[in-house]
C-alpha cells in the first residue's frame, strides 16, 4: 500500500498489534458457554431479520414475491476480531488520502525518514484508540468492509459484526435477562443491515461523502500543525488572546477545514437518521418479542448517557463520541415524529434518493422535512 522508501504511512500491522495488546480482556466464560452464546446470537440475528422487515416494510421483493435474502454475512467476533476488521476497513477507506499524502511527502527532503517514523507513531496511536473502542462496541454494520478469509463480506460489500464479549459484559453489568438483551441488540444491528440492503444507493452515497471529506483534508504540514496547536490549547484550557474558546468542540471538529464541516453536516444528518431509525425499530419491535424491553431500555439509556467513568466521559468528549450519542437521541425523535405524522410508508419516502434524506436542520425540525418532501410532492402550497 502507500509507502515511502518501503515504509507505510500508517503501520497497520503495528496498529493491530498495539490494539490487541492493550485491549481489556473480556468477561470470563467457559468454552461451552462461549459456543452457546455464539449460537444464540446467530439465531437472534436470523430472527431479527424477519421482525425488522415486517415492521419497517423495507424488504426488497424477491423473484416470486418473497423478500430477497441479505447477501451480507453475520459474524460473531471477539474483541481482537473487531479490531482486525476495523483496521482493514480504515485501510480501505483511507487509501486515497494516504496516496495523496505520499505524493506530497515524497517531494519533501527527508520524506522517507518521516514516513517511516510517522507510520510507526500513527500505527501506535490508531492501535490505542481501537483498544479503547473495542471493549465498548456491541455490534457494527461495516459498510465498506474488505473481504478476508477470516471475515468474509457480501457480494455487494458489507458485513454485520456482533461483538460477543461486549454483549455479555453489558448484560451482566446491567443485570438484565441475557436472552432478551441479546435479541434486543440484534434488532438494532439488523436494522442497519436492512437499511443498506433495501436501499441500493445508500452505500455509494455515504462512500462518496466520506471520500469528499477526505479529499478536502488539508495536508499542508504548517496548516495542519496550526490546527493541532489550536486543538491542544483548547483541550488544555488555554486560548490565544482575543479568541473565543472551543470548549464545546472535539479534537475532530478542531482539525477540520470549512469545506469538511459542511460535508460533515450532511454526514451527521444521515448517521442521525440511520441510528435513530435503528433505535426506533428496536423499540417498536421490542415489546412484541422482548419481554423485558422496558427494563433493558431504561438501564441501557442510563448507561449510554453516563458512561462507565470519568475517564470514559473525558475520552468520549475528546474523540467526539458525545456527538454520536446525540445522533441516537435526535435521530430517534425525528423518526418517531415523522412516522406519527405520515405513517411508516410516508416515512419510507426518505429512502427514495439522496435528495429526500433529511438535512441536519431537518433532523431537529421533522415538520420541515415533511413539508419539503410530502407537501411539495402532493402539490401543497
């Protein structure tokens, strides 16, 4: 891949090694228990497919009127498996950006040395970040997953990962019924799989936005160092004289260009929709198939809002993960409001094209989306 003098811009192998070395060990289970957990998660994932399709009415009809089967596999993984999958995903998505950086650095005196050193440093940093996240993710639909022998992807790309140790850890921490909690998690993740399989253009649209975001990355070392300096000052509580503070902004926000912020606004709206829709479906289906759904939802919401501790809260703020928590809340409120006003079929107009996706402002004001998409289509003034 991208390299200078034989040194990769990011040492991916070091990232995997670092993350797997520092990731917390999972909960203790016997070998028989582990097999049973894996089997149950696979069973719940299959059951969730039927429930989600019936509730959302998003199924693509098959040749004889039956729902077309998903081509994306469901994989039950441990924490190192999740790490390897995400490093492979980063490697695929970042390839154009790293190629761009290679062109810039190859003309810089000492570029080969900087590439070798930078690749090691970046590999360690990425590994430490993934070691933090690997013990917190319950499930993940990988939209741009590259296939491997250990982690196959579907013919159209994508795969659904269920992180078994994390699911067991959280169900024990919350003291909820394991069978109910595992099915509840699968309902959320299966909704994401349905979103991408039933809306063929969605994957390409998001990929295009992500690549546009990366293409706008300012790779001039001076400008990048200046933004990193501003980020460090903000996070340390120091502000340049005469400048307003950035206490409410994350490190991710502080190193973006204006063009990237515009793209990120569109991506935030889409991700809020997808996450909120998954929460809405999970709660809609839950009462019928998950007996203790009310208890699970209440306990999980408290855990999601508070974090596991002070360090966890600080890291969430630094990395911008608080924004993801808002996506769940704001997106679910948007979906619920639209469905209440125009019904599920009316809501599903949202999947017509990129033009019918909500904007960031519409996520906060669902009535504006209804007015734009429904009343305009119906010829209302």
